[in-house]
């Protein structure tokens, strides 16, 4: 018997910002965690890139890494950890009700549920602890209890989402794969799924198959 097979459960992949969470949680974290003075001071340093981003002349994945480096270089890990836990708890109360209901339904059926996000682990790890789900996201670097402002993984968007998912999960071990997203950065993830849902495009959430009843 193939002991590691999970054919009796589904795999559910959820994007976060704009999908499970209605807002841009990364920008929200910056304003939650940092003083306005710090944000303005650091923001001025990267203003040309911010302007280029809003003119669609600078890509989102590059903007996120530049923003993280500008805002969180030399941040104390222990201090930010406490703030991140509070922010995560705050986010849980703001999740998209239909998507959260879908996630809970997956859990009730015993499915493997994974948050797959380009946002950073600093606060997303706490969100996933509260939801009791797995996490694939952009990982940040710490040295001597200080954030360096660097990533230890590529920005987890587009092709990286696909690569990170396939690195961690064998899709053929699952009965059905579901994926939920809201932007072009989710296209590669959605293409992996048997049932894909794009916020703002698809009218109804996919019906979840109870594969245990089919076994």
C-alpha cells in the first residue's frame, strides 16, 4: 500500500491579498507597524520607484522587495513579532466572508489548505497559525534578531507560486486541487488546479467534492 498517498483528500490553494483578505495586507502592515515619520522619511527615498509603480512602469514584485527593504531594514525581530501577532489577529476579523466560508468548508472535509502569497512571512505566519493552515510566501531574512530588509526567497508571485507549490506538494497525491486568486500574479497557480476561482471574474465559487464519500 502506498502509505503517503492522500487521494482521500483535496488540496486547496488560497491567495491572500485581494482574495481571502479584501485589502492589501502588506501596505496595511507598514502603516500598522511603523510610525508615520518613519514611513514618510523612508518613502521619500524610494519615491521615484513608487511613482513608477503607480504608472505601471515598475513591476509589483520589485516594488514589494524595495518597499520591504526601505521600511524594515534594521527592525528588531522581537518588537516586530509582537506587532505582527496583533496585526494578524486584526486581519482575521477582516477576511472576505464567502472565501473564508469556502476555506472552512475545505477544512471541515479534511482537505489540505494552503495560503500562497507574495506577501511576507513576518505576519502571514501568524495568520496561518490562527486559521490552522499551511503557508507558502515570501520569506524574510533575520540576522542577530534584526531584519536585514532582504528576502531569503524570491518574491512569491506568478511563476514562483507554481514552483513553490510543486516543490512542497505532489498534486497527484490529492483527489482534487482547488485554487483561489484575484490577479494575473495568480494565473500560474490557478493553472495547476482542477477547479480555479478568480475573484471578480468567476460568478460562483466551485462546489467542493467530498472525496471521502467517493472512496
